[in-house]
């Protein structure tokens, strides 16, 4: 296409925007809606932000909130078993949540919407709701906490959010040192061109904005940024803002307040917060959260490879309901039975495609669908137990065997894939943390379990004692 034609089209679009903007009419309402007093807000093109916030919460929101909440608890348990001291998810509020008074009346968020349903499902154990702290803080500040012409909070908003984050994390990690209160004091407000919302309207130069500079902007902290995988240095110099990385980036600062390792999964709401993280923690490994938690993402691999002290996630409100947050971690399997307290034993109900030896715990595979089904004298509720002890030894010396564990809800006729989990079980005595099994915590009661094995030409002959339900005192 002719470049002069494109230029003329852009000129025409910019001219139309300048003409219609004073009338409160957006030339791209899917991207931007025009508010009062120079404020612009995000439309529906990104995560259906406008429509979702304007409607009351629905049953699907409450179900998703509970699913995400259950998965978050499983991640907390998984990470704690990996040595992570604190796991927290902070939600960066949509600009429309904090400054709804500047929106057209028809577009303002509903007082009890999908975000409230999410946080009702997750609780406040691992989630940090920054809405109330920022709503309270904006009244006390002479400068806005968000840019008028951009979707994001500014350095002041990010700083006050970080301060609220500090207050919550300090409860469980009092050993962490934090920036002083002086850090968040506004030094001045600089001019800046219009932000992403102004750019959508082709009015970036026509709609300027304000850039509040907090005390940290004068900080002498030096940082080193490099690619985690290749070790290639990408930046060395003063503490600075940078965009969320799509591949792992390490940020090191020898002058940080704490010699601690943080895995920080974030989006663009972490940009303005990045200097604060670097000033607080000596090593911050950063990656966009969707690259970490998507199917096949790198969350687990980075935790295993780097062994962080703390794991934090920063996600904007409109994206916090992404179904990927309801995905579960790998099943936690603990070695041995130390600190295990038995609650309820099981008994063999039937077996399939297995020959049984004289000792009754001796099995040999003789078909293509081998499994052992176990019953309980009385159905057990998930809240009564946290772990399942299994003693399975491969006679041929194999170190592990592919296993699928099923649990049958009391009153249901048969097992189903939805209430099962496949994983590799190490040969020997081990304890499975049931709280890391999807759907386990939402099951009313369990009457039977089934252990399916898939030997794949190894561990054809194994010994398997009756599994025992119980609890484990040495883990959270």
C-alpha cells in the first residue's frame, strides 16, 4: 500500500480525534473512552475490561474465583516445599477502579463485580488487594496515582502500592528491610507526552500528561541486568524502569536492602515498581507472568533452577481472572513417612490385569490396564486429611513408575478423569500431598481410590502396600 496514503489516513484520523475529543467522542471506543477533566479510560478491546467491570458478579465469576483460590493454595504448598518463604500475588487495580469519578456515569464499575468474586474465592492469604489502599491514598495526594492518558499507574501509584505490599508481606516476613517512607515522597512533577490511551486516539502530542517523581528517582542504587539463560548483559547503570520481559531477566543490585532472591512474575504494572524491587532485593529474576504460567510455561523450571527465597506475582486487575491462574502445580511427593500421622487405612477392593502373589502386596503386570482399587470403611472428607502414604517398590530396581491416582466421590457410580492426576511416583515409601491434586479440595467426600500404573517395560513386578490417609506435620 502507498505510504503517502497511510500517512494521509493517519492524518485524517488524528484530525478527527482532535475535532471530536472536546465533545467527549472517541474515534476508537473499543480502545478508549473519554472521561472528564482530561482522563481517558480503557475500552473493551483488552480483556473486555469495560463490560466486565460494569456488570454485577455472576456465578461463573464465583466458580472461577474458587478454582483460582484452590490452585493458589496448591501453589503455596508446592513452593513452600521448594523452600520459598513467601508467595504473594498483588493485583494492580484498573485505573477505572481507582478513578471512576472521572468516567462517564454509564461506564463506571459495578460496586460488586467480577474482581470481588475473584477475591472472595481466593481470600487474602496469598492475594493482596491494592484497591482499598490506593483509594485511600489518592485522597491524601496532590498528584494523581495514575496517568490521565495511559492505562497504568505512575511512579507515585506504584510506590504507594509497593508500600501496601510491604505492609502485608511484613506480617509473615518481618526479617525483610524495606525502603523508608521518604522514598515515596513526591519531589516534583515533570511533563511527559500522552500515554498509550492518547496514542490510540492519535493524540499523543496533543494530550500531555504529568510524571510525578518520587524520592527513589534520585536513588544512587546501581543495577546489572542480564538474560538468565544466556548470561548476556543487557543493561548496567542506575536503577531504572523497564518493560516486562518475555524471557527471564536477572536484575542484580549489590546495594539492595536485602541479600535475598526474588522470582517476580509481572506484567506492565510492574514497570514503575521495578526500581523499588531492585532497591529492596539483591537479585530479582523477572518474567512476564503469562510466559511463566501458560501451559508449558517456565514457572516450575525457574523455581527448581534458581531456588528463590520469595515468589511474587504482579498482575493488573483486568487480567487477574485469566484461567491460567487456576492451573495446578506438579504433585508434591515427599520422601519417606517421617512425621506422617495415619488417620484412615484402605483395603483392596479389586485389581485388574495384575497377578497377585502369596503376600497379597506383591503384583505383576499381566495386561494393558493394570490398577488396584482400594476402599474405605467410612468415606473421608478432604478436610480430615492432607496426605496419602503409598509404599510402592519396583522389584526390578526401577527408580520410578508412571502412576495415575483416581479418587471416587461418595455417591458417584464410577471413577472419572476429572478426579484423577497422573504423575511419576518414585519407588519406595512416599507421601503425596493431596492438597496439590486438582479438584481434591472441592470433593465433598471420598469413598474409594484407584492406583493405575503404566510400567512401560520397567517395574513390571512391584510391591504395593495398602495406601493410608493421614496428615504430615513437617510441611505447611
